[in-house]
C-alpha cells in the first residue's frame, strides 16, 4: 500500500497535479514492492534533469499519503484480490506459499488480505515509511547520460535527508515446509492449475551455478527442458510447464507450475515427478549439459540490451552482495560446470524428488 501511494501526491502537489507534472516532463517514476524490497524506477530526459529529480525527491521525502488516495488504492487492491479468488493460478500460488512458509512473512499474501487492507491507517503508513526508508539499507543503480559528479549531487538532494538507519523487524531464515503434501482447492473451472516445489539451493552455495544449469535442463529452458519435452511435446498435456530457482533473502526454493485439463492433472503431475526423480538419480546427459551451458552463456548478453535492464542487473548485484566483477565471472562459472558438478547439484536440488503440490480446479484421480 505504501509503494502504491508514494507517487500519489507529494509536497505542493496533490495526486492529480503530481501525475500532471510527471507527464509534462515526460518523467517515469514508479514504486513497487516484492517480498524483500521496496523499489523505485525513475527515468527522465537529460534536459529535464533538475525538475525531474525534484519530483523524485518530493515522492521519497514528502509523499502526502492523503486519505483520498489511500481509500482509492485500497479499493483497487481489494478489487484485484476479489478477482483472484476465482483465478486458479492466483489461488494455487497463495495456497502453495501458505503451506510452504506457515507463520512466516513469506507465507503471507504480498498484497495483503481483503479483510485487513481497509484497516491500515495513515498513521501505519507514516510509521512504516519512517522505519523502512533510510540511508543504510539503500541501494542505487544508475545508467545513462549523466556523469558521476552530477549524479552524486542529485542523489544527495533526493536521499540525503532520510534517516541514517532503518528500524526493521528481523526476518528469520525460513525452511520450506510441506514437502510431500498435495493440497487441492476446489474451483469450478475446466482446467487445474498446479504449483509444485521443494527446498532450493542458496546463492552462496558452491553448487549454486551448477543448480542453475540443472534447473535449465529440468524446466528452465523454453523448448529444450525435460518438462517441456515430456509434458507438452510428447503427451500434449499442457501448453506451458516450467521450473525456476526462487531465491529470497531468507529462503531458497525450486518452484514450478503448469495448467492442464482436470482429467489429465494426475497424469501431468506424475510425469513431472518422474522427470524430477530421474534427474535426481542419474543426473543430466553430456548432451543436455552442453546445450544448457551454451544457451545460458549465449543468452546472457540479452540481459544488458537496454538501459533499464542494465540498471536492473546492477541493482540485483547489490541486493545479492556480489561485486560488479561478477558480470565478467558469471559465464566462466557456467562454463566450469562439468558433469560431476551437475550430478552433485541435481542430487542436492532435487533430493528424494518429493514435492509440495498445490492444485486449484477440479482435478480428477488425485
């Protein structure tokens, strides 16, 4: 809610006037929130540098947080959550998280609950902003036509008045729960959405890059992955099926998803579990490993073909605690993953093959 309100009026501008000022200057300023961070995305033309940075300063330091915009954003979030009650993908995702992290922040809905959102007061938001937005937990990445000295001065203007230290609750490490369970939420739709996962590999684990390669072979490669080949190409069970590594600040998971006809959900899940068990037991083939390394190395440059992507990657490096030299090291780390490392990572990542599974729909034969 706070992230949705920082650009809804600030300083001398009410909500409408603030957006009008951004439009007049062709400024893009947007705030978003994920499970570990509140982030801002700011873009401006060089000729509008001074007034554009002033708008960002106002949003960061002097957001009005007025009751009118609060009520409007709350109503938008509540309306979105009500729509999701009948969305199998949203229901399966929410059920999966609640089972994976019971009692932990990661198990709660990222955008709140229908019942509690209207109870959040302006005082709650002011208090959250004061505790969260500080200089010691701030990371910045900038890309474009601006020199370091000019940028430094502008950043001091925007962020210099923030408190020196944040005052946040300590978030404990989260061990994923529920592995081996299957949870079905009944929704009267012709297709069942399946979410599945198990504990993952932490970023600082020496086998992390090998796990990235193994996941690409399992479900990360768009058309070459085992799950795509076995679930879609060979059997026509689903249009899309995938897996990816989900690494938060305090938890790591392997997660995946697919959607299929209710009467074929059991078969789809059986194929997924079979492929995971096989990859865990025998590891990838030399051919699979070579193709995965080639794709991951060759496609890496596509992450840096726009200024926005470059800034996003520089930001992610900071959030992960990696040096900028990692940009040069990453492809070498992928290339160094041999068959022994891949087999070791497959056993570590996939273990006994058991999954936490959340289904939404009316799957038969489960």
